[in-house]
C-alpha cells in the first residue's frame, strides 16, 4: 500500500482505490504510530473508498516535521564521479576511502521548508555551473529507528562546489528547494534488491539524459545505514534517509532552467520535478 500526504489529509492507496486516514494529531503522529502497516491495513479493510478522489490535484510532499539526511558514495558509480570531480582539490582519495570504510558517509540534507513534492519546482543555485539530480531510494524511518517505508528522492547536487573542496559539501547540498520526495510512501520494511531506479531528464520535451540502476548495486545494506544514522542521535518525529545514487550523468552535463527530471522506482512511483533558476542558463 502507498501512503500519501495531500491537501485534504493523509490518504492510503490500495489497488487504485483511495482511503482517507483519520489521524487527529496530524502527519507526524501517523508517521510514528506503532504498527503503522497493520493500522492502515485495518483501515482499508473496514473503510470505504473515496469516490472521485483526484490524487494529482491534492498531492503534497510526504513529509511533516521530519529531517532529511543522505548517504553518499554507496554505489561504485558515485565513487568514480566524486573522485573525478575532486581531483584538482586533492580530495579524491577521501571518496575512495569512505567507499570501503566501516563508517559510511552520512550528512544532513534538508529541513521541511527545503523539500518539495512531485510536480513542484526545484531550485538551481546561481553560483553553481554544474548541477545534477541524484535519484535515490529514500527510507522513511520512525522515531524508534524502525523502517516503515520507501519513497523516491532527488538529492539535487552541485558537483563543482563539492569538487572544489569537500568541506563545501553543505553548500553543494543544502539550499532552497534542494530536495524532492514523493509521490508517496510505500509502506513496507523491505524491498526487492532487483528493484530498478530509472532517471530521465527532458529538455524542451526531448530526452537529454537517461540512466538506470538496481538496488542490488548498492554497497551498503539498509539496516547498516539506519544504524549509523541513529548512533548517538535522536529524531523525535522520525526522519528520511536518502541512500545514495548509482546514476550519474556524464561530466559535460548540467541541468538547465526548465528541465524536467523524472525518477521512477518500481513499486514506489515516479517523482517529477521541473528545474527553476533565478538566472536561466544556456
């Protein structure tokens, strides 16, 4: 089943039918409800489907007060890209080391105000000339550290800023509308490693880049990433964790104003966002 946040409240979808979720205390309480999957399953079995509900008209990002974090260099393709972009700064060896290290790279990505849902615009930094989407399986984790579901994430990134100096990572990653998630959350605590992630970037209606990978190519295991994230850390309302990207456009590619980024994860959904720049680039 898929859980959505909408302008009319939380909605769960099963077999193409939508059911309203009554949670008086709001999204955060629902996100952290004990035995969430059992609760939603009971609601569907006992409730009546919403008549004529238009999800696309009401859909919002599936986030409340949760923080968004991200893991890096979890695929070999990502390691290669990070090494290449940081050669001139002398920081390339740190990416090789973290790929094989016991401790993964985990960093803060976004607060709620910096996250957009499907159909919304993401922001291209004015001081970056090399920006790319990073399509990532994103984990929904409650306050008890329990994996409750999966959504699609876009960890929009400035490759030139991070490549200039690894210490610039927060500026390369955290800015206005730097993260997108959605369309909803697949409520489950495991996902098939053969699941495919697909990226398509449309420019003026034509494909500018396409790529795909599978979750089986991820070096790190999901429980491992969650365990490190929750070490000596508290998330009173739960959190999201983007798990890294295995799809990287070529080094001569950068996003343009108006580009449409489409990220699809089998069984989870398709996240669609248009890129917006204060100063359109050509």
